C-alpha cells in the first residue's frame, strides 16, 4: 500500500489517486512496487530496480534505501530519474520523470524509529549490493545486528529519497488496442495536457 498524505490537488496527482483506488478495488497485489531507472554518469550506464513507494506526501514520492548503494551513486551524479508503475488488475501504466533528492536526517530518524527492529537490523547489517562470501554470512551479519546494534537509531548510510514529478504519462490499455495515453507535463509551473497516439 502507498500512504497518501495531504495529496496535491493538481490533476495528475488526483488522477493517480483515482487509478490507485480502482487498482485497490480490483485487488492489485504489490501496488507499491515502483521501478526507478537511473543513469550513472561516471560509468555511463542506465539501470533499473523496483523499490517500495511508501508515501506520496503532497507532491513528493518517497521511498527508502541505502545511501551507499549503486542507485545512490547514480542519483548523486545525475539527479534525474524515470519511475514506472504498472497495475495489471486495471491495465494501467504510469510513467514518471522527476528530479530526486534525499529526505532530511530528521525525517529518516523518525521513520526508522517507528519501523520494526527486524527491518532495521537488516538495513543496518547490509552493505547493499556489495558482494559477500555466502548467504549464510548475510544471515550471520543480520543476527549480529539484531543483538548488538541500536535498532532505533537510523545510520547515516540509510534513509529516504523523495522525487517530485515534472512529467506523468497515464497509459490505459483497452481490449480494442485503442490504448489511451495522456501526458501531463509541467512547464512554467503549469501542467500541460497532451494526448499521445498509441
Ligand atoms: C518489489 C520490490 C521492492 C523493493 N523495495 C526496495 C526498497 O524499498 N528499497 C530498497 O533499497 N530496495 C528495494 N528492493 C530491492 C531493489 O530492487 C534492489 O535490489 C536494491 O535496492 C539494490 O539496488 P541498487 O544495486 O541498484 O542500488 C525491492 C525489490 C523488489 C522486487
């Protein structure tokens, strides 16, 4: 589930919420899974991965991750990303482009404090995406962290990312293949509406 807080009143946010409610009603599983594509300028490579979109607060989309991971390196050198939602239960794809930034330390501490100790132990014990000798070693590191670490204090290498879209495309599949594509593109602080050919 995605938690909506004080959702922005502008059309694309309201449309996203409408589609979200339809997908929830259609029993969409994994509705919070969002693909984030990034570009690492230093190695000249594009990559994608799913994360869990936790909050949409006003116009900010927020997820949490490791600040020392490959995605974090990409965001550091190129802060523009593409995000993608697909809800098969209603056959809707939402494409997003945005600039990404870290959430504040205060925000991270509060979020971390409220999470389960098990989740926090994993966040603390894992050098995300770095190779390790075995899966057993992963479990040992996790168990050590469960016993030894302060599981209420968010480490500096972990926290939230927030992005505010400047581009949305809502794609609705139709059996007839006359798929509907609507774009909302921000220009000079206003949303420009476009219909794209399927
Ligand atoms: C459905 C789904 C949700 C995920 N949610 C998160 C998440 O919220 N945060 C996170 O760091 N990784 C999450 N992951 C793992 C990432 O896809 C990825 O493996 C990890 O973040 C390392 O990515 P990187 O090497 O590009 O930094 C999730 C994976 C899946 C399949």
